[in-house]
C-alpha cells in the first residue's frame, strides 16, 4: 500500500482516503462530523485561516487534520 503523502488535497479526495468504501457525499459528511466533534482540531484550523467554503485543504491544514485524526 502507498504511504500517505502530506500535501494539499481536494476535500473530497481526503474524505475518500478516510472513508474509502463510502461515496463522496457520505465520506465528506463523515470527515466534517469528525472534525466538528474535535474542538482542538477546529480551533487549530481556524488559527491558520481555514475556510470551510474552499474546495481543498491546504498542506498545513492536512497536517493538522492528520495530527488529530491520524493518517487515513
């Protein structure tokens, strides 16, 4: 299996890495739910300027997500 690469990802692509057996919509809902339930994760994302309307996660944001949720 290929190792996880820390880089920017389209939100749908990262969500599918975390939920590979789900459809895109379900994978996104799961990822957003996990993120919202983790207050420290959301606080750290907000501190670096996370924009929930952007269609991708920046490399720094992916690093923060992985820090709290683990590698997909």
